[in-house]
C-alpha cells in the first residue's frame, strides 16, 4: 500500500497540511483548498479542480481549484448525464481526456480525472498537465481522492433544539447579570405571567424561550409579532392562540404599543378566558403614557428588566463575546477558528445599539468572511453597518427579513470561498454578475 509519507520530496508545508488534526467539514473548508493548490504547484500542473456533491442537495460545486482564470473551470463534456460523466462517476480507475478530443482549459494539455467516493460517488478531482502523468502523481491523486471521500463522509450530527439550548453558554453568561431572575421565575410558576422589559435586541425573546424550556419543555411556544388592529378580530385571535398554545406559552412582543382598546381586550381575556397556559409580554424598558390601569397592573405583576450590553462589565462582555464566537463557529462548521486579541478588543470597544442582534451579526460576518484560521479586525469590519445576518428563529414569520439574512450568508460564504472574485461568485450562486452586484449593494456588502 502506498502511503503519503513515502513521497519523500513532498514539501514540509504540504506534508503538514496532510497531517492536520482537523477532520470532516472543518478539513474540507479550511485545509482542502490550500492543500490542493500546494499539490498542483508541487507537481507543476497546469490547472486542477475538486468538484463535490453539496450536503443534503442534489447538486455539485467547485470545492477547490488551481490555475483557472476569472471565469473558473467549465467542462461541457462533463455535464451531468453526459456519457463522459457517467463513465467517470462509475470508473474505479483514473479516466483520461485528450485535448485532441475534448475542449480542455489548456490548449496543449491532457486531463486526468479520478472519481471521489464516500458511500456513493460524491464528485471527482481533475488535473491538466502538459507533461505525461507519472505513477507518483496518479498514486498521490488516488490517495487524495480517497482522503476527501473519508472526510466528506464524516457528517456533523445536527443539534437538537434542546441541545442547542444547552450549549448556548453566551446567553447563560448574560442571564447571570439579570437582577431578580430567580425570583421572577418562581413567581412565574404561580402566576403563569411575566413581563420582560429591555432595549432592542437585548434578548427578551431568547429569555422567554429559555424560561419556557425550563418550565414547559414539551408544550407549544407561540410568538405573535403583530396583532389585528380590529378589536373583534383581536378577540377571536386571542381565542385561537389560546387553543393553539393550550398549556404552553403565548409570547406578545411590543405589548406596550397596544392601543387602549387592545389593552382592554387582552386584560379581559387574561382574567376571564380560563387560559391554562403562560403569557409573556415583551416591551421596551420605558412604559408609554397611554396605559390602562388594569393593563399596567398586568405589566407590573411580575416584571423583569434586561440590561443593555453597553452597561455590562468588560470581563463579562468578553466572556459573552467568546461564547457567542464558539457557538457560531460550531453552527457554521468552522470550529477550528479563533478570535484574535485585536478582534476581541474591537468588539469590546463598540457600542451596540441593537445589543445581541448587532453583536452576533458582527461576529457571524467575521466568521463567514475569514479566509484564515484567525478572525481578525478586518474580518469584523465587513458590513458593519448592516444587522440581522443570522436566519431568524422558526417562530419569526418575517419572510423578507429571513430571505435577506439567507442571501447575506450565502454571498458572504461565496466571498470567502472565491476570494471576492465576483465572476466566480455569481456562477456559484447561480445568478448574473450584475444581479450579484445589485444584491451586494442592496445588502450593504460593497
């Protein structure tokens, strides 16, 4: 059996990449592109590409490439369903393509392609060379294809909802700063009612979800972002929401923005409907002027005030930043990343008008755009003026915000993979270059 260590002429840098401790998706995203470029350079190849099947999708994408121009690689004869595609994706041996018979990227080259297999055919690697391919090159590429298949097969098990709540240490650090939290939860058990007050983005909805999980883990959890202005429709909606949540929790954000009529209807429903579930009322730190006495009594029955990030001690904020960073790295399958000291200092020095929303967006944009193993200040400055990079929670029905957040994530990921090359980004995203530039301007990414 041929082993990597038998290639004595392999540069130390390349050998260290082969010996990396990273595995699975982390290896695929961070090591594979660099290693592929090192191998192609070392063997004097004209160009080369690794094409892989996308996770949980019936599509293929360019995972690593070397030597192609701005337009990237494209082999029309290897379109899915073609005779050459079927031959390559079923062959146990390398498949050769001559420039005399196929339109290759190089005019004087020949191509060698090797199928990549996990439990099934998941892609191929292809190189072009002006010289005759040696046994060492074929053997190494075969072993490399085998390694890619093994790393591709190391799937990351998705976290369940309860598991994601458990590892969210970032919010645990924040909960420790909330005054009277334990007392409010004890009252909530008896009253089934709690009012959460705080600035925009301070985590009121997240805290409501956490309290619900600790008290009614298997019961429904319903967040209603907007309520009907028509009083009759609002009354009927409350009845339906009560039936839907049953013994679970109903969450009403922006409760202090209710009109006097809506306040009266909600107060009557809460006191007379026999609703067996729990009620969360969310709102800003200051109570408005037009508040009915009976509704004000509900708001003040069991209030809890959440501090803004700007008022937290620096050591506490630093722990929160590091915890959020680790959580987001795990979610994005980039657990090998670290946050530089300068990057942490940059985040500590900012004023967060949108609190957790703005902080998490800043960190996520840095993770998505970082092209090394260390997230530094330049990575954190990308799209600093834009918020909501993360996909909203399942309970959030704002479709436009969800679409924009998804588009930002995909474009930022393409920026990292293709080093900002807009032609190749557009091709990978399946849109024209003009459409890409329009979306980037619209989303504040250029």
